[in-house]
C-alpha cells in the first residue's frame, strides 16, 4: 500500500519511513504543504499522513483543499497539538483520524490499517482467497497453513490483489501502487515479481495459475469457482511524470534476516535493532535540537528586550512544536512536556508581554538541560507505548506515598486524585482524565475517599465512586481497598463491579504486585472471532465491542473457519446458527471434537428464539446462547463472564 507522508521534521520522516517500510508500506515523503498538494493530486495513494504545522500550506488547509477538490483518499493527521479543539478542527476539515505525538508506533500502524480497510472492498482484518490467507497485522502469509516466505515487494503485490479480488491490475497500476514515485522500473520487473510469487505459491500446493493473466489487460486472482464472473476491468490511470522527492536515507526491507527466528526472539531482535537505530539517529538529532533550543533562547532574549516581532514569535512557536514531536520519538517525555508548554505560551497572546520572558527562559533552560543530559537512548525510553497508568483514588497520604514509590520501581505510572478534586458525576471524572492526558489501565479505590467526599459535599446517599468508575470504564479492572470485616462493603463492591477486594491491612508491596498481575493479564486484548453471514452485522460488531477493548475478527464464509481459527487463535468464538454450507452447530461440534479447541468458549448469537434451537446448541457444546437483536454491552458482558470462569478454572 502506498502512503504520502507530509512532514517537515527530518527525524520523524526517517523514523516513520523505517517503521512503515517494516510494515510493507511504500512511502513518498515531502516536507511542505504545497509539495504535499502536488504529490497528492498527481499520484495515486492509499493513505495520506499530514502534520498540522507545515511550511507554505498547513495540514488543516491542505486537508480542506483535498476534500474541496473531491479527493476521497483517507487522511490521518499527525501533530503535537493535544487540545480537543485542534482535533475537532482537523476532523471537521475532512480528516479521517488524528494521532498525537509522541505516539505508539504499533497504535499508529493499527490506525493506518483501519483506515486502509475502510477504503477497501474487503473491510475485514484478515485477507483470504481460497486457501491463501494474509494477516496485515503481522505481515504473515500462509497457504493451507504453510507459511509463505516472501520479499517485501512480493508481499505488497499479494496484499494489493487480495484487497480487491474482483479487479484486473494492469502493469501500470502495479507500478503505481508498488513503487515509490521516484522509482519507475519497467514492466519486465512486474512480470518478474508475478513469476516469483506464482512459483512460491505452486511450491506449497497452490495452482500454477493462482495469479491469472488476462492477456493485454493485466493480472488477477483466479476465481475460486468456474461460475464466478470475470473480475471487472477498469481503465488504468495515466502514468505521472517523476517528481523530486525529499532526500531521505533509503532503508532496504526486501529481506528480513529475523524471519526464521521464533516469534519471541524476532520481537526481541526487532526491539534491539530499533534501539540501535534510535541511538544512531540521536547522534545527529541531539546537536540539531540543541541548536534549535538556542534559537528559542534568542527569541526569549528578544522578548526580554521587548523586541520580539509577531513573525519571530510564530516561528518560535513552530520550532517548539517541532521539538515536541522530535523529542517524543526518543521517549524524552519531560522534554516533550517542556516543549509543549513553550508552544502553548508562544501561541497565545501576540505580541507577548516582556514580563513573560523570565518564566519562558526557565522553560527553555530546563529543556536544554534535558536534551544535553541525554547521551544515549535507553530501552525503557523506547516509545513502544505509554507506561501503564494506575489511577489512585485515595486520601491516605502514607499509603499513597508508598504506592507511588513502589509503582515507579515496577514501571507503573501513578496519578493521584484527591477527594476534593471530584464530585459524584461522570463529567468530573472525564475532566480529570482529560487533564491527565492518558486513560488509566487500572483503578485503585480506597473506600475512605467516598466518606471524605460525601462529608465535603454534604450529600446523604450519593452514587459511590465505584459506580461512577464502572460506568465510565466498564472493561477496566478496578481494585477496591476496604475493611474486610464489613460484609456490607464487600457486597457493595460485588454489586457495583469491583474486580478485586483488598483488605486495608494489605501491604503496599502486595497492592502493587496485584496491580502488575492485573496489567500482565490484560496486556493482550481479548480476541473474539465472530462467524456470521450478515455482512452489515459483521461491520457493526467491532464498533459495538470497542469500549471493552476486544480485538474482533469477523468471518462471513464458514468454509474458511478452520484456517482463520488457527491463524487468530481466539479467546472466544461467537457463532450464528444459520450459515451457508456449514451451520453453526456443525462448527461447534468440530471444535468440541478437537483436543486443542474443545475448551474454547463458544457463544451462539442467533435470531432463532425457539427452545429446540437453544437446546441443540447446548447439546453440541455451546457455553451460552444469545438472541438478536442485541446491545454491545450485553454481548461484552457475556463474553467477559465466560472468560472469567475459564480463567478461574485454569488458575
């Protein structure tokens, strides 16, 4: 898939190019909005990634321009601006998604895959055609369960054809989609890649003409049945002249030397390689960042002398914005925070009053010290995602201090919320989380906070904080500390969704150990596989289950069930009864007869409400039976309840 990246930060271009090429994307990178328009209006792209703050034409204006001219290519905005108003402005301009720097590389890749699926005739996470299956999340390809070892370009060729199986791709189209705009190989190169992919497929049992040729037109995936109509043919787009691309180091991803390693070893090796790459990049980025800080110091000096012009103030604001994005790549979170503060101040009142200079000089000086003190990027700094966050609702100061110290040693962030910071409303909790800037991964609630808060507010029987938290975060583990002897308290915790109850005498070490255990258990999302021939329902389900953090794989063709099952290895399967060729009862019987899958939780979700249908489901081994139509919350609750029982049985 081909992506246009419009970003003026050389470091971010370099890092993103490496990351995205590792996910088999073809990247064109340009450094200003006008060049972004030139490229985006000249070449065919599957996705456009825009920074908001750009020279010549800003990202918001560029996005509006694309939409005004009728371009429907998905657009992802990438920026350091965290305010909700900025996000709203970007989405209203026509962007499809918005990611804030510093970002988790895995999350960015997942968001990009989601946007690419929306614009694809195949909206499902796994791409299949007969016995061939491609998983864009892991970049793995298999045929009848046998892994297919492909080069980057061969993988890209198969992915492109699998995303639109009813299309004949001309050589020109393949050249446009699979090579960057600066490389224009000949049609012989396309034929060579087609020939190699055919050979590799045939070597593991696929037909020789799995990729068929329509002479004079191009290539397509051979129909699975002879009755299937010939793929539609659309005229190929005119080839566009080559344009000069922003000069960036080219990273060769055509061969993955780690592909033969076990998955865990490959992950470790990839992380080590990425850390080495970051440290190599930091050797040139650090002095450049220090030079940029000196420019900011000069601007603050001009402000102190009351000589800072609005133009120079705007330039300084853009420089602070750029620093925030660059430093976030290397995990320098404190430096990012300082740069954002500077950006906020410089983007406010214009012109700035001279009396602000001492405050801003302190920020710039602290920023300079953070950059100069970082001689090497450590593994803990790699921004592979934010550290897990424990939201602590407690007024016990001694406990709070002990928990914060122990949590820090275990790599867990703690955000303390005092009773006076909240009232008993969802909006107050939302506002507090917005100020933190990160959703919590687990909540620890000390019950004494309720009593202190109620006394302060003068309320007799308000809704408890536990109720508020479970309403706001239905899938989040909530630990409650209280008096074990008060059975009414334990009953309240059970009624309102508390995950665990700890006695107030529990040591801080044991509390954090419990938190870490919960985080470890919930580190990977619950994988739910849904088999149903209702395509509208399948498209709706991922959205319905999103609040509970499920990773949903949908499948409309039950004949692909076993192949997808083995590739996804779900935690739970949801089956419809009436399916083409193979019904849900038969699929459940297949699972129950296999030693590897006989304990997999199976839920039936069907429009059939009669007693005999339900009885038959339980007879063949169903764990639960639900009726359509159904709210996402009910399905999620049934799934979670079933999984909790399985975990309790296993542990």
